[in-house]
């Protein structure tokens, strides 16, 4: 059986869905995938991964991660390391000293003399040597014999009595360097796929056969668009490539042939909870022939399909081109390259022999959706608040969604939810057996949490952040176990959340001076100090558009936003966090005491949507309100905002987030209040100064160079905002009061 080497070198707007005054739009980034890259010296270490050949059967329902990992480190048990140098002697066997420095062009001994009053220059090349120079940028390491020269020039002025020599030493361009080449063995590797461009997730599909799909879009494996600039550019985006598969010999060294009836099947769905592929988009399946070294298209689906349910496809393998050791198959999508657009989802990829065109039955009962929380109203809440009324915050019941993919009815037994804390069991909640689940049907199992009287033990931890592990499992009597258990963590910290931590779209009202409010409720009093918000880049970059963080009570008509409890006078701006959860913490100017129903949100200045993350998998529609014309209206979209109020009990523990409450440009304004002249001073030049009234209207703008004065005698009494923006985007703002 062959083994294949894979070389990996570490270099370690979309169409919007509009309501009248609000909108959601697709994303052009996936922060769950985005990672910060490592920084290396002049040559990064090289890792060479062995890709093993696998045998039939091949089956992946994406409930577990079977993608090849390329994160090996020196010192891992399966890694062997060899050091290569850049410079060797002429034989290529002895590395040169670390201190050697050469030039790759001729250097000279230069003599100046005078003959009959004329200056004569004589250039004599310095002695060269021949060395081996290795190219350390690629593997295999290849060296070439080259002549190099001393890194200095000798200049001798002969007419001077003492005839001193001058040594000129330029920067060398041939120096010693090195690189580690790391060979990563495939021993113990259970992966099925050799790339990771797709996004394995549970959040985008609707009605999948099993929990977990592979999603194709316009983002790379790090969650960034393939093309940041051209928002209309289309092309091939994500690839999902199998490992090499042995279709040459089956057990007993008997050759595979068409008579073995080898079929590849899979389920696919366009759009789901994402963006619909357009007519020119497509999902494509290709087969690889090792002997011809060519990919051959076997199947494709166009975009713009009216039926967006999951469908199963079966493809027979009959051509002798593919009955070889090293056969591969791959999926790829054609679509917009500029973001999380034109979505396709695949599930339950199955390749095996002795199948036929009618082999559409999967004798499997599986979970189809995640469980996020077993709390009544929230996915997260402050631990100290939970302690006020543990039983009251637990969900009464929990429905867990499953599917019988078999053509016969199934008995589902041994359904249970096990809760533990730091490995110690805390309780078990069971669900009744289901004596008969119809074939090809979706069903749900009900966990009666209220009847079980289970609550999280508040005596276990006297701290701000507490984490409980929860496992939901059942015994369906199927032959594929990974999709029979769900794992999640019930997190308690210092914040309230409805969302599940993932955004499928970007939301916001669209009007100048629009207000957005998100409803929460607490039974006792506590101090609200900040709000965490997840902003998504979508179509347009609005990171320079200001908003004012605002808190209201719930005394408006019908428990809508009423009195303003806190309104920041300091500008804030949407920040796109390059981190796993992508939340930025915005502090209130003054922390405020809260009890009962309250709303957190903002007032924005201009009419562009600010693109807060919008979670389609959680429906908090009745908690979201916006105001663009003087009255509050409930959103027309089902989902949850990724906005989380943060309370005072865990103050000081904000190391994983950014608190944006201080001005980056320090302004001095005097007199303030003023009735005539106002002086402004800041340590910045060639910046833009703007003055806004509280409606967001620009009153004055000018170029700012460290200090300025202007007359406010014609201004109406009231508050105004002075903002200074430097050429590199650093901002500062302060409030001024005009009082005649």
C-alpha cells in the first residue's frame, strides 16, 4: 500500500434581506475560524505530513472532526526533526560557521595613484571561494555551488605618504541561516479528509440527517474571504478532498472491478440558514485517477434551487481509471469569493462496495441539532444571579431533536442527560423510552427537568465563572455511535445571553439616530457596568460609524423601553474582534443600578446598519426592539442579538476582552461650559475635527493641527460632541456644554 507525502509550509455585498427600517445581511468573515498566525525568523520551520492511504468503507457524518490536522509541533511523539543549514562547504557536507558573511557579487582591492597629475584607479578582484547554498524555502532542500566574495572592499590611496588602507564593509547578502524540517508520521491518524477549507458546524443546516455538516462558502479555512477587494468576483472557493483510498486491491489481494458495485453517496442542501447560491453557482463532485493524474467531474448541482431540503445522491464507480491505489474524491463549490455567501451543506458521505442505486437506507438514529442550555430563558447568566433562585432559572422541560434515517421503525431507549462538575457527577435526568419511531422521521425526546428537581449545586464554587459539563445520549441500536451523544457546557459568568455564541447574519436598524434595544430582566438589584457586543463585517465596513451605549428601564407602553437609565456621551465604534468568540466589551460611562426589566442597546448617529451578530438558531425576537421614527417596534426577524449585559459581581476579570471606554486621543477643552469662545487642544496634527449635536448632525468640521478656537455664541444651549480623528484612524471625543 502506498503512502503519500503532503508538504505544508507554515508561514507561522451580498444581497440583504430588508424590512422597512431594519435589515439582516450575510457575513463576510467567520471569527470562529480566524486565527492569529505565528511569527518566525527569516525561514519558517517546514513540516512534511505523511498522508496514509485508507481502505473501504469510508463514512463521515461530520458529527466528529475527521479532518487532517496540520498543527504538529517539534517534540511530538510522531515528529522527527532534521536541521538544514543555508551555507555548506563546496562538498555540501560541512555546514559553515554561523559568523561567516559573504557577498554574491565581486568585491575589490581598489588602488588609487597619480600618474603625470592624473588619478588612476586599479580594481583587483578579491579572492573568491566556492560554497554550497541551500534553498531553505522549499522541500526537498536543494543546494547549488556558487562563488562568493569577501564582504568588504580594500581602498588604498598610494599617493599618501603613509599609504593607509581603508576598509569599506557593505551589508552582506550571503549569510548563514537554518531551518528545521519536521517529518510528521501518519501513525495513529484516524482522519478521513486531507484539507480543512470547509466549515464543520451544526448552525447552518436545516433538517440535516445527522448532527453536523460540512459547509461550503466564500471563506477560507481561517474564516477570511478568498478575495477581500472584489465583492462580485466568483470562482472556485472551498474544497473538501478525501485521503487517498485503496481501490486497487480488496482484502485477499483481489482486484476491485465494476462488479464490486462501489458507490459513493452523500446528502446535500443549498442555503439552509445561510445565503442562497445563485443560478451561476454550483456544488461539484470530482474523482481522481492516480495513473492519469487528473480530476474528472462526476456530478454537479446548480444554484437557485426552489427545493432546499436535504437530498441524497448516489454515484457508481465503474471506470477502471478509478480502480487504483490512491483514488480520491473531492467536493468543491463555485460562488462568490468575498464572504460567507452562496452556502452549500453536505452530510453523511459514504463510500463502500456491494451497494446499489437503491441503497439509500442508513440504519441510524441520530441527533440533528445541538443543545445549548438547560436554563429557562438564557444560554448564559451570572453565577451570583443564578444563586438567587436556582430552581426558578432551570428550564421546565428540554426537547432534544433526533431523526430515524432507517426504513424501519426504531425503539429508542436509555435516553439520559448526565451533568458533572470537574469530573464529578452531579445528577442524571432521563427521558422516557420511545417504543416506536417511524421510519425516515424526525422526532424529539422530552427531558422533564422540573420533575427531576435538578438544580446546579451553588455550594460547589464561590467564584464568578463556573462551568458544568453536560452529556446527552441514547441507545438507538444503530451501527454508528458518534452521533448518539451530545456534549455541551453550561457556563455561568458575569453576563446574560440569549444567543448560542455564533452569528449566521448581521443585523441593525437603518436610519439616522436610530435606537436599538434588547430586553432582559433580573429579580433583584445589581450594578450593570458594561455590554459585550459581537459585531460582524458584512458588505460594508462600518467600524468608523459611532454610537452611544444606552440603558433604558421597561416602563414604556407594553413594557417597551422607557426612561433612560444611562446614556454614554462618549463615542463608541463597532470593533471586529479577531478571536474565537469575537465579543468586545463596551463600558458604561457610569455603572448603573438595575432591577426588574431593562433594555441595553445604542443610539447611532448615521443611517447605516451597524451589523451586530445575529443568531438564527435562537429565537429572542420578542426581546429585540428598534426605534427609527419616535416609537418602539419589535423586530420582524426571528433570531437573537449577540449583545450581552455584564454585571458588577465579577469586576476586574475582563482579561479576555477589550474594554473600550477611554479616548485614544486626549482632548483638552476650555472653558466648558462656555457661552462664547471654546479652546481645544490635543497632541495630534493634520487631523479631522468635527462637532456634532446630540441628533448626530455635523455642526462644524475643520482640519485640526494641535490647537484651535471657535465661537459658540450662535449655538443653541445644550450638549455637543467634539470628535478628533487622526490620519491613521485614532479617535478622541469629549462633550461640551453651551450655556448662554
